[in-house]
């Protein structure tokens, strides 16, 4: 029962891959072909496919490395823009605090002027009622002076804190600008280096494709596109598929080692090769 369910559990993409590859294999099978010629033909195809996979994987790695650096540069640029905006807001806040301090200082000057005026008027009052009224005005102005002095101290203390934040932010901004300059330099170097190597690998990839039939190449391209890691051809590792890591039945492993037909993983649809093919290509 479990085996039946496993067979039914084959993915749609593995079935499509099998149909495409089997259709291609049927082209090379003729009644006149010997078993020996068939083995050589399939083996050459597997070598070409695995070699193509290695070349394409190398290209993928270069593009990944190159793809991360632009993102890092973009993140640094965004961070620098944010720091510059933050510093600008701090500067505006310092201007507002300075204006507030200046206003309070002017208010103190006005209050002192009013006190002097009231004190002079006290010298010429006609009765106690006018004197008491002027005394209250003087007391009020003194309170205004005390309150203004308190506000000046608070604003001065806050101004010092904001200025410290500006100094720290500016120092950090310079660090991030230096980091951005380094990353931009690295990105330019990598682009200059990888572009040449990538062109060479692309040429090798095109050269390898000439040895693979169109339908088989179409299956390879489709599998690579659907696979998350871009692997369409994988070797057997510890009796399992090197792509999805599902166990491969012993009979399938034997068929793969015989090199008489191209076999795909029944779970993920990737083309499977044995260690002999892998070692031949990797050498």
C-alpha cells in the first residue's frame, strides 16, 4: 500500500521531465544500434549535461555575489540619506532652541526694564493702594524673570544633548560614507572581474549545448528554471538525490550506473548521474 502511494506521489514536473527525456531517447534508439553504441551515446549526453550544469552553476554563483553587493550599496545609500535627514532635523531643533533661549533672554531684559519703571513710579505714588499695586507688578516681573531663567537652563541643557547627538551622527555618517566608498570600489572591481569570466563561461555553456539535443536541452532549461538552486542535473549522494535528498531505489541506482538511459528523480524531476560521470567531468 505504501509503495503504491509513493508511485502516485510522483510530482507532475518529474513526469513531464521523464516524458520529454524519454521522447528524446527514443530518437537515438534504432533497431540497428548496438548496445555498446547506445551506452556511449547516453554517457556522452550525461557528461555534456553535467558539465553544462557545472558551468551554469558557476555563472549563478558569480551573479549571486554581484547581486548582493548592489543591495548592500543601496542599503548604505538609504542609511546615509536617513542619517543626513536626522542631522538636518537635529540642526533645525537646535535653531528652535536657540530662538527660544533668545526670546527668554529678551523677556528678562523687558521684565528688568519694567521693574525699574515700577520702582521709579513707587517714588511718586499718592497713596498706599498705588504703592501696593506697583509692588505686585514688580513681584510678577520677578517671577517672570525666574521662570525665563528656568526655561533658559532647560533649553540650554537640551541644546547640549542635541548637539551631542549631531556630533555622534556626523561621526557615524562619515564612517558609513567611507563604507559606501569601499563597497562601490569592490562592486566596480567585481563587475570588471566577473564580466570577463562570465563571458568566458557563457561561451563554454553555449559550446556544451551543441552536444545536447534540443528537446533534452529544453527539459534541462525548464528544470533549472523551476529549481530554487538552479540545479537540473545532480549526482547521487548517499543513495539519495543530490537535489531534493529523497532516497533513490536500488534498481534506479543500478540503471543510472549502467548509463543506458537518462533517469530523472521521481520526486523533483532532476536528471540523475552517478559518481563516475561526476568524477569524469570534475577532473
